[in-house]
C-alpha cells in the first residue's frame, strides 16, 4: 500500500474545521500554487481554498500529490514531536512545561530610543535592530497598526530598518498573522528572514524545516516568540472597551497586560479593564492552543513579572544564545539573572502548564507529544 500523502483535504478536516487552527497562515505562505487565501475579518482568522475545484475541502494540487500545506502546519499531527526533535534532538519531558531552554534571564535594550519605543524594556526591538544592522537578517516579519494607527487593527508587515522596527514596536493583543508578510520580504530581496510572532507562529519555521518545505523554510533565520495565553477578537474594541468604558479605538495610545488589561490614551489618561471581562472576546484560534511559552522559538520573550522595564527572556537554541551573547558584548542589551524575579519564572511555568491542558483529546493520537486533560 503506498504511503499516505496528507494534503489540504486532511488539513481542512483535521485542523481548520476542528478548532485546532490558530490562524498562523503557515499553510498559505507555503502553498506553491497560490490557491490558499486568508480571512482575518468577523473573528475568522483562518485559511481557505479558493480554487474552482470541488468544495472548500478539495484541492486539485493535493489530489495530484502536493503536501506543502500539511507540512507547513504547526498543529497538524505530530507537530510538537517533530519541532522538538529538529531544534533540540529530543522530545520535551513532561516536567518541562515551558519547553526546552538553555537560559532564563531578564533583559532590556540599552539604547534609550529602543527602550522607550518598545514594550517592557524594548528587548525585541533591540534584537531586530541589531540583527538588521549587523548582517544577521535582511528583513523581519512583524506587525504594525494599519494606517495612522487610529483603528488599532494589527496587520502584518516587513521591517528592514531601525525606523521600521520602532514603528512596529509595542503589543496589540489582537491577532496578526505576521507570516503573511513573507512574500513582501522576499520581493524586497530578503534571503534571511526573522519572524516575530505568537507561539503558534514561532512553531511555523521549525515545523517547515523538519518537514522540508524548501526555500520558504530555509529563509527563516531568526525566530522570536512572544509569550501568549490568548489574543482577542477585534470586536473587543466596540463591544467592550467603547460600550462599557467609553474608550474608542482612536483614543488608545498603548496597551499592556499585567494581570489586567492596561490602556493608556492620547489625552494622558490611564484605564484598567479586568481580564475576566475580556475573556468572552478570546479569539477562537487561541482556545485550544497548548503553547503559552513559544516553545519553538530561538528566543521567547514576555513582559511578565515585577519589573515593567525588563523582559523575561527564555533562550532556547544555540542561535538564540549566540545572538544574545553578541548583543551583551556589544553593549546593545543589559541582562540580569532570571532568579532576580522568581515569581515571573514561576508564573510562566504555571501559565504554560495551564495552556497545555487545552489540547483536546481528539487530537492526541495525531500529536503524541501532547497529553490532553
């Protein structure tokens, strides 16, 4: 019997329509026939097949043997085992609830402009700027606020310069499939690409590489993951923030989450929204995601803990450690031991353990590295 060649029909049935799909758009980027599109309206955030062939689960190229979409998906079958094996040459142990890593430190940008523009000390902004200016990468896939920023809609884009990085700085808490900026980066001549994204997006590159998705996979050079328990649907702005708190999208200057949703407005105001009021606006693609700690990034980062201007930083790979060492040596970043904020480390492990319980029982046989609860 010939080996199975899983393609779009399998991906659509097992991931897209079951709630496992995070909306990372890895399949869209990897499709060599350009027959997959992406919806990010009305709370959908999912790929779709637009070829005039059969129904929405059919793909003529898949029927002929194309498997690119399933090989790119970081939620298809044994994705975690494969990504762990590729990056670390072993599976994570059950007690490694936050994934496999080398170091945990607190870090922040030394450059005042990057520190000020970025979130929680500007570490990610410093990493990207250093990588762009020191011949590590040619471009980075990031998110921006569309237009003049007044809509607070996050959209994928490409950063090639320090000014681009500063323009992209800050957290949105709604979803942007940053992978979708890949074609723009390549069209601009990029051969070495960094990606900054939620945990689901940070699993795209190693899954693509271990499943050999060709040039798309090879171009991903640096992988920065963001600690993330969930993102919110865009409807949170009108239905909650404006309706209950009188905060319009155009009023908002900055957002953060520190046990509650924190909002700064252009008029100098500050507002707090209890997270329990935000929960109903959790994006569908986040509800079954088991990865809080961005376990398959080179460097995972998050603004949790006692220090607002330091980023909790999990260094996972040799690539991540070498880059951090270079930046410390060159005076680009400051670091201190993660043990300086043990509560932040403990919180990461606790939130990671909680997220891992989301993985549903129906998916266990296809992803043996995860255990549903």
